C-alpha cells in the first residue's frame, strides 16, 4: 500500500520515484510491471520531486528543500540573499 501519492518523477536510470505523505519510494520495471524497490526514504509531506540528469533527487516539502544522498534525505539551507519583504514596498 503506497498511501497518498503527492508527486512523481522519472529518473534517467529508468526508475520512477513517488513521493507520498510519509516517504519516497523508487520503482523499477521488472518483468513488465513496476515494482517498488526495497529502499524507502522517510520524508514527510513531499509536495514536489525533481530528478536531475545525474540522478540527484530533490524534494520539496512544506518545511523546506531536501536532497537525497543514497538512502537519506538531507535538508538544504536556502542562501541568504538580503531580499526581504521590505524590498517589495
């Protein structure tokens, strides 16, 4: 059971990744069907997935941006730009 799937993206290595409410699940094609890989990565509330040409998986959640390194999703700090709400006034 996958649960609620919020986002999906395909990777250059042939896998398809699904972001659910609780985790990221990569799928591989085996014997003509899509099967989930054994790897499941704990990520709460994935809202968007993007996979680069070099198979780097980026995940957006309500709490921030994550990059998947192997089987771990690590937070990515946003750069400080000096751009604030005051600049919009």
